[in-house]
C-alpha cells in the first residue's frame, strides 16, 4: 500500500473499501470486518452530525400500515 494511500486514510480523505480492508487486515492481523465497521461507524457519525443530512433524516416518516 502506498504511503499516500495510508496518509489519506489517516487524514479522513479516503474511505476504507473492501479491498483496503483486506489489505489492512492482513498487515495488522485482524479481520477485514473490523476495518469495514470502522468505516461504517465513521459514516454514521458524520451523517448524524451533518446539518444537511440531519434535516433529511428528520423529514423521513415511518411507513404506515397498508391494511
């Protein structure tokens, strides 16, 4: 993995993809799921703390029963 790629991951300028998760898991001796979950948690945190996304989320309404 190139130094630039690692730097971008560390500085939140690049997302963890499935391929990147496999590489990181091999390098650090853990699972690719760990790295993908780090990305998933980061994405959720950013959505919850983004004013633009929060407005979209708050506008969403539960589906009503069709019966």
